């Protein structure tokens, strides 16, 4: 076997896809009229490093062709088909272990096995599709302490409870998460750990799918991938209890307890996380089926897989099936806002799911330190991954830069000033929080105060990026931008001393009511408008396991989603005949769009494909006599011309209502997804008629024609149709579309550095062909590189996907003498195929595709056979979203160097 320096020293070689001879037009939008800046510049974000977009789990969803029960199929027929396909797998020699089977909401199963083995089934006439099972992380709590009361006031839930009298009584809300602390008194428990038997008066149903020790994260020292289910879904992680408290805790807020949005709902608790780490998407789907069997009215999923942007993914389609069964499904849209556009995740991208964005809370109570000479109080948040700040003691303050710094504390340790024994003030930006804290620690700092480089508070993490990196051993805390600038000026003026305290202070949040910096951007890859609406998710205090002090603060779209789930319970209590589709319409009609978070107060609205309809307004939703359907308009691509849609207004009130129709634009985004550019909106909207009267008890239709803005090309645009009555609250319908020809977006492009930065890949030793020790420098696969196709010695194609692909496949060709692709290897030469693939998560991120040296045996058979020894070329093909596969312009390809197969 011949080898070469560089990657040739690893078990297999990496073929780097992306250095194409030609790249489709439109890789970046021109900065012309209406250009407002880009994400990195406006948000001050560091450049993300290279990484695998989704770590492999070794597990796969296999979707079968028969309909599930929820779609009119029979359980017996689905199970018979599953038995047949599994019998085929055994005959084919595919080494697959069944993990879960499904028939209620989705027909198929999940299996553990190699990509090669599961590919053996993909050609079966009874297999509809194969999808990778992905890991889903549980977020860590932040440490500031805001009041839940202020969040309720932001959505009108306080009015719905106290003035309208709705509390969610009679409704069941399923929480698919880390379980619920059944002992917590605010959730119906006894108040004594271990003192409550399951089920309880509040937690009336549920199941633990995993057990305490389960952890799907194979980079963790606590990796325990084998679930140990039991009947009690008690929570030891905290996330699910926090979510449940937002939905419906009934504590006494005056006494320090939490009162949620719908304090009289009953819960179903479906535990899919252990006491730490990650879960997998197939466990989530199993929990959905159990929630359906238990008769939940609403299901909340504050979990999801980022960059899984296709609504065809199994957790999204199963969620849609739940909706078809009459269950309202609410899901967080994801916390990948810093990664740019097209970053939302399943199940929140499901067509019929309510995908929820996060807005920042109005105020919060935070731990504080004081500063000389006047004892000024500064509220702060502890950074995750570092020791908590002390509650007493004095330290002098220092600084590593100024507010004008572009790379504060990002330089090598030797270039920093001597920070010995001081609290180092460091501005956010350019490099990671971990790098800043590590550099300060190495320079002798006793603690670090990070401050934001944009308005508002933030909750950083300084956890080591890999287990091999040293931990941060000094306290690291975070303050908002204005407070950081003030501290900088104090240090510049003279000696400044910081005093730690055990007290808290109330902090007015300067970003209150704006979209949270972490909240993901849509749209979905099929150009469906996502997210659907938003709710408070930044800095939310809620219930937590009693063993962990009973209460905690967590930020994330995970916290926004249960606000909406609780609001759904209030709305259904007020209007029990509403269908799930009507529930979403009514919530969207009455939501309130917010200012653009990156430049607030300038007269711009946050992109519709980031905030959806806007902030939840539940009291208005309950009281609105008129609803508009559909509640949102997904306009698709504009290359076919203006989009024409019909809105139907239905008046359930006792008096006619007249509306004037108009529209407002949101910000348009375009350019590289990981660093999008922002533009003024410019859609034009025409109405026929331009005003309309809706008689009591009747419905009226309005024709709406939306013309996309001329610039920027290849961008996401949107806004809101506004229906303004002569008296009362306006109604709104968000719209979003794609300007230009969607199939012109490039897919196979070089990474930000031209090639993946392999030295920054986490735990990449599990990937054949990826060398963690190379520092990002490696050779492309040389002509004549040889593989034995045994014991993991396989070629791997590493591909950066700039945008989502409808299909990614590898085709096999004989190599010509000059090293180019010759004739295809037989009529069936596709050796790997994956449908509905999301974009790579960062400029330096990539997907990996392995060929095991086999190919389909022939038409009408599922079998695969090894190819003879010889010289081959692999062609990577990416079909564009919503593409016509027969149109060459809708497909991008890349050919590998020669691969020599030699099994001797």
C-alpha cells in the first residue's frame, strides 16, 4: 500500500471537495444601495473554526413506504413491512441493530450500523429514505437571576391570567426534554427530594427513555450510549424542569417561587436526556409517539438539531403527523444565530410546527460586584465553564485593550500586559471567549470580566473546545457593553478596585424586546418561512431540580418555546374548538414585530425570517374577533415573477370590522450564510381590494401580490401585511421569499480558509481521513493513493456545503490514464446517496462521506458487491434545493483524484 506525507499517515485519506474550477454566481451580494453591513461587523463575532457539521452517531433512520397510523395506515401493515425489510437486511449481510421502531407518526425504524451497511438497504423498493440520526445537546444554565414576572408581562400572559381568567385548566402539555422534577412544589410535588410518587396531580403521564447515565456525546468522558429506560421521568439535568416551569409552574412569585404562563395545565414528562450531555433524534421521535399515545393537547420540544433545515427530516415530519392528529406542536428554532442564515433546525422547521424564536427579557436580577471609588454596583453573569465568582474579596482591575480594540486579548500570552493578581477587563470579539480567558489566565489574571461589544447582556461559555485543551481555573464573569465601557474609563482614569459581594441587583436589559443574539435565522431549506413567531427566551428564571437549589436561569430558544406552548393552552381554554392550524394563525395574526436588534431605533425591523410574526401577544390573540388565514405567506423564489396569494378574514365577533391594508418591510439578508450581509427591505405589495369590511359571522377574501425587491439578488426578503382597523389592534401576516433563482446559490465552495482547518476539528480522530495533529495543513489525495478497503482504510470525501442540498451523492467512474473520470462503473454507479442535507455550520465546516469499496449489484436488487481492484474516480454530486435533477444547471459536481483499490 503506497502512502504519502500529511494525511497519508492516517487510516484513510481525505479528498477535499470544494476547490471547483467554476463556482455558481452569487456567492456574495454586492454592497450597493441599501447595504447596511454584515453580521461579523455589526455583531462583533469571532470567525468560527473548522468542524464537522454533525458528528457521526453510527445510527440511521430508515423510512419505509407504507403510511403510519396517523396518516391513515394500519399498525399491522407497518409492522409487517418493517419485518420484511429487516429480513432483507439479514439476507444482504448488513450488520444492523434495531434501536427503535415507529408506526404511529412515522413508519420505519432507527438502526445502528455503518454507512456502508445501511446503504445496502437504501435501494429497496420499500425504503422511502435514509437519514442520519444526529445528536442533540442539552444547554447549560446561565447564572443571572431575572424575574419570570417580567417575561409574562412581555407576552400579555399576566393579563390573560389575572384579567381574562385563563390558566390552562383542562389542557395537557407534553414536555419532551430532560424530564420534570416531580418533587418540586411549583410543579405539584411535595417539596422534598424523593418524596413524591409518579404520576402526580400535575405530572400525570410520562416516561424515561434513557436513564440517569445516558449520554450520546462520544467526546465526553461520561459517554454512555446505551439507554436504560424506566417509568419515572424525574429530572436530574434541570432543562426539562426549567421548561415545564415556564409552561405552567404555579408557585408564589412573591415568596420566591415561579408562576408560569398556564399554571393549571397538567404535564406529560418525556425524558430523553440523562443527567448530562446529549440525546439522539431517534429517541426524540420515540418520545413523540408516546406523547401521542398519552393524549397530549400540546407538545413542547425545546430541543432540536441545528442546520437540519429540511422539513422532511423525521423529527419534523413526525411532528407534522402529531399536528394532523390534533396536537399543537411547539419547538424551539435553535440557538445558532451567530452562525448566520439558514441555521434553523428540526423539528422547529416542520411545516405544521410552531417554530419559536427568542427575544430578550426586560430586566433581570444579577449577582453583583462593586467598584471604587464610589461603590458603583455592577450586575454580572458567571461564564459557563469557569469557577463561580467568589462572594467576598477585593482585587485591583486591569485592562488588556480599549473599547476600540478589534482583537482584545486574542494575542499570544507574551504580548499581553502583566495581569498578575488582577481582574482583567476584556472586550468581546474576534477570537473565542475561551481564548481570551486562557490568555489572561496565562498572563497571571486572578479573574476576568468580559464585556459585550454590542448592546445588551450575554451569557458566554469558556469551556475548553476539546477535552485536550486545559480548563479555565479562574472566575470569568460577563457584563453588558455600557457597563464594560464605563469600567474601561474608570481603569483608564486611575487605580480601580473590584469588590465581590453575595448580593444581587436588578438590571434593566438594554436589549429588552429585541431578538436574542443567539436566536437562529430561517428560512427552511424548502423556502418555508421559519421561525413562526417569538417569545421571551433571553435570561429567564424558572424551576430547577430541588437538588440544584430549586431555581435557575437559562437563556435560549428553549425558553421561548414553552412561553408559546403555555400560551397555546390559554388560547385553547378560551377557544377550545380551534384547530392547530387556527391556533398558529391566531398567534401570528396578533404578534408584534420588533426592531432590528443589530441597529435598534433606526427604523428597521428584524428580518421576518428571524422573528417570524414577532413577539407573542396572547391576550390580544384571545380577544381578537377576526383572524386571518393563512397566518404567514411563504412566497418561494421570485424568478417566476410576483407571488400571488389569497388571505381569508373570518369575523367571529358580533359587529362588522373594516380594515385598511398596507405592508412594512423587514431587513433583507444575502451573501455568505456564515456572515450574511444586511440590506434595507424593498418588496412591493399590492392588494385587491385595498380595504375590506368583514361582516359579523362571515368571511371575506383579499388578493395579495408581492413583488420581490430587485436587489440584492439571491437574498431572503420579507415583511408583514398589516390590516389596520378603525378601532382596536391591527392584525399582521408575515411573509418571506427568495429574491431571484434559488438554484443559483452555490453549494460546493471552498471553506473560508480554502480548506478545512483540521487542527480545530473536535475529536476528529473518530473520522477516517481526518488528522487532528496537522494544524490545518495537509496534502490533497495524490494520484495513485491506495486503499485496502479493510479495517477502516477507506477514502473519505470532505465537502464544505455553503448552502443546503436536496441530495448529495457519490458516483463511481473508471479512471482514465490522465487521472480524470472515464466511463461510469456500470449503469448503477451511485455508491452513496443522502437526501435533504443542510448547509455546513461554519465557514470552515464540512461534511464527510466515506466509500467502502462496494457498489450496487444491479437493477432490482438491494445487494452490494465489492468492486475489483483497480483505479477509480469518485464524483461528488450536489443537487440544489427544489431542483430539477435533469437540469445540469441545478447540479454541482467535483471529481476526486485517482483512488487505487488494492486488497492484497
